[in-house]
C-alpha cells in the first residue's frame, strides 16, 4: 500500500505543466490548459463541483445572460457557454488566473460568447485590497481568508453601477463563488435583484469559514435574498463550502 501511495505521488510530481486536460460536462467535451496540480484538480478532481456546474448549466437557455462571478480558470463559464450557447460574463480579478481564463476561452473557441472582466464584484466602486497567492495557491479573496501571500490593489464595481454604465447586460442567471465575499457582491447588485428584470436564479457557493472575515454569515446571506423575494430551493453542505440555489418568487 505504501508503495502505491509513493507511486501516486511520483506521478503527480512528474506531470509537465502547462498541459492540456479534458473534461466532459453534459456530453460537451471541454479542453483546458492547466499550469499546476491545483488548476488540474479544478477541472478533473471534484464530482460535487461537476454536479453543481451541471445544475447551473441545466438552468440556462440560449437567450440568457449568465454572470460567472469568481470564474477562476473558466470551468463553469466555459461549460455554460458550450452547452447552452448563452452569453457569459466571467469575472476574475486575479491577474494570473485572468490570463489562464482568457487562454481557456480561446482554446474552446468561444470568445464571441464569453466576456472576461478583470475586476472584483463588490459593494463599492473604486479599488480594494485583494489577497492572492496566484494560480498555484489558496483561492484569492477580498479578505485574507487563508494563507494568501500577496496583497495587491484591484478595481471594483457594483453590479448595479456596471449595468448602469453599459458595461454589462442584466443577468438572467448568476453564480457566486468568491471566498466569503458573496454577500458584499449581492449588496452591490441590490437594485438589479429588486427590479422587474431581476435574475430568475442565483447559485452560490458559500464559505462559512470565510464569511466572518467580512462580518457576515450564511444566515445573513440567506436572509438578504429572502428579503429580495428569492426562495432557497436547494442547499447541499460540503466539508468547507455549501452549494445553494435561489429562485425569484
């Protein structure tokens, strides 16, 4: 057994990067260029992530506008575009991950469908501190939630402002996965969530351990959306995150 473990470790560290890996999501074969073991695991490693991605893209229609907030290297954004043909806005403020997102959009030949945005979705317009270890470390965040090694400054917008300025179309479906900053992003789209053209569905990967860094909780997030007339219709607890689905009522 020990020899088997050693063999597995040798295989991991013998991989050459960057390299291309594929994944099939709802019969769509997608190809991603990955630059380290962490990125490869984002594409191939988690069945629960694939299940949640499939839940999202099954909601989408060709006419829809989809916001993928916290896009990372583009797994969910690209899956959504390839499967449904919808218009996707992908948000990733980390400079290294943003480069990899762009590369994967190009590889999958969907540049006409996916618009990448290198700014953080927040409750303020301007700039904020951003904590990151790049593509080979803990997921970046607007708070130091893990062992992120660098602090940089990133541009921020409220979704409400970006729509008003014409930078974005109003979304039909939204996904949020931003390492504890989920509620501040929702607060920055308060007008969008309240209007007659509010998104019909919101998917969230919440982070109970990270939300307190923003003085928030999962219960506060749920209450905010309830006050905006959204009903939680799905919630699955994982080891460190929860998957949620909210629909407008």
